[in-house]
C-alpha cells in the first residue's frame, strides 16, 4: 500500500477535503475561469517590463512592506475619496480573504455565505479553521434584505460573506441587502466585488457604503477586468483599522517588489487596461441572447460570465466542447454550465460548437 495524505498527521478538519480544482488545460478557447482573455496592450506590457526591470536592480533588498505606492495607486483608481489608509493588498483577492479570516475568523468563529457562490470562500474558511455556515437565497439566486437579516438572525455568524455580482451565477447584489445585513450584525460584513467593473456603468457598488461603516470590507481584484490574473494582485477597501488588523496576520513582505512594480505600472494605464471591458460586456450579452435562441436558460448576469440552465447532461456537453477545443466550467449545478465571455472570435467559436452539439443531440 502506498503512503498517502490519509497517513499523515494532518488536522482532522482537513481530512477527506478536496482542493480547489478548476482544470488547467491548454486548449485554443479557454472560457472556464472568468479570466479576461484579451491580451494586454503592447505599450502597457513594455511599461510594466521597464518598471519590473528597475525593481530587479533592488531585489537584493526586501520590498516596501507597506506597499505604499501601490496603495496610493489603488486608492486613486477606486476613487470614492479613499486614501492609501483605506487600502490593503495581497497576492490575489484569495489571499486578501485568507488574511481577513485569519484576523476575524478562525477556530470557534463562523462565516455565513450564500451558496451557490465562489467556491474559495468556503475553502478559505475551512483552511483558516473558521466554520462555514450556509444561508439560503431567494428565487433567481437573489438575496433580499429580509432574507439576509433572517439568515443572520438564524445563524448568528461572526462574519457575513456576500459576492456581488455573484460567482457563479452573475446575480447582482442589492446595496439595500448589504445595509440591512450590516445593521443586523456586530460582525464583519464582507463583499467580494471581483467582477464590479462588469456591472452596468451607472450602478453603485458597495464602495459607496463604506463611509461610516467601520465593519464593512469590500474586495476587488486586478485578475478580471484588469487582465492581470497571472500577476496575482487583489485588494480591499475598508476603514483603516481593518488594515491594521491585517498587519497582525500577514507575513512580512508578502507582496514582492516585482509584483508591486508591475501593478503600479499597470494601474498607471488603467483606462487602456480596462478598454476591453465594454467589449467583454457586449460578448456576454451576445452569449445570453444566443443561448436563449438555442433553447438554453441563461441567468441574468452583471459579470463577465454566464451561467446557463437547460443542459440535459452537463458532463457530456462539457466533454464534447472540450473535444472541439473549448473549455467551460461544470460546477456540479444540475443541468447547468458556466462560460466566460471571451473575445469576439472565442465567443463565436464557443457558440458555434455548442450549436452543433445542440443540433446533433
Ligand atoms: N472572488 C471571486 C468572486 C472570484 O471569482 C475570484 C476568482 N475566480 C476571486 C475572488 C479570486 O481572484 P484573485 O485571487 O485572482 O484575485
């Protein structure tokens, strides 16, 4: 018998768990992890390389532990009168969430989330020894203020997790729900806004609720709209005291000087980096439209992806798309698949292959 994980003296609460596992396959059309599939503009790439090259000359020294320039750049990008004191960053918003739970969750504390939602929320809760508690959603995956309050009163969590727009459903999150949840708890209210840039431009985000709400935390990422997933930069905005709490748990120098240099250079080209967002939104809306015509049931989405129902056998359709060079996401939601909006050409490829599959079945 070969030695395995079960034979190690691992923590009991980690036994028999499965790790995060979105397949990473090299295929021509990868629409499975909600990346921005547009390459970054060449002049921006050159600027980033020059900025990183300058940073390399000082790489014998530890980086700025406070990543001050990066926090200034992120505050300027977000607006809403935020300053560097309101900002915290880490290697992807996953790490931001982990640090948040290290500081405010942990053994003996609970996190209320509303599935179906981003799978890493519960995985990070478990990894930090926090108890993950599941709340119910209303029809159409929405969460009304009344539902949020009744689930908080039922479960009495230490932390409430929202995701708006929600992954994997694309569902908008009403600000009234966040406000009601905040008033119903003494704990941290966390809103994951990884996809905020794909919302309708005239819609307010949870950033507008931060003033006067010291326990509200809003996270963002450069991985999606900003086309920066490989660089690993996520961040949050909150009262400065929240950043002070995270200083207690972060590892010193957690953001490398190369990451900081790359992110600051990219942020100085924010409008160019975000130029593809409108295009992606247009492809998303096209997917919703064409899937409906094919007889599928796409959910309304404010994100860069579409969850669609009406799929008789998601595993079979996933495999048949993959055979033809298109990867989407099968999240185990019965009769559903999720697809990210790609470039126009990628989106066309996905829709054409799916149409063939639909017509041949
Ligand atoms: N939040 C949500 C809702 C996500 O979908 C993702 C990535 N799929 C993340 C956070 C993590 O992003 P990153 O760690 O790349 O910032």
